């Protein structure tokens, strides 16, 4: 994970964080593995949030009672000056053979 915080001469506070994570969960009739990446960005001035960005992407493989699904998801949100500029969500699963 990478984190950066910057205070500009104009008094803006910028915070960014990015990273990847992998996970595995195994149980009696369950196997769940995957990875996900994320990126956050905040920009504030005088304690007022001016901009917020959140992006996430994940891929998972889920096996329950011998049935396997491969799933992918993506999420993006951008807010500037209190207004949503864009938001986006994708989620799809397909059976694995």
C-alpha cells in the first residue's frame, strides 16, 4: 500500500492511498480466493472537502459445493465541490468449467 499526504502553500490538504490485496478463505464446502485494488484521493481546503475520488476493482473465484464462479467488480465515484461528477458500478459472475 502506498500513502501520500501533501499540504500545499495555498492551504490545500491532499491525501492519496493506493494498493492491492489478495485473500483466500477455505472452509468445508467453500473456497474463495481473489484480489482487489483500490485508489482513494481526497482534496480539502479549510476543513472543507473539495474533491473525493474512490476507485476499486476486484476479481474473485468462489467455489461452493463443487460449483465455481469467477466474478469481477469495479466501482468508481468522483465528487467535486459537493456534486457527484460520475459514479459507476459493474459486477458480473460467470460459471467456470
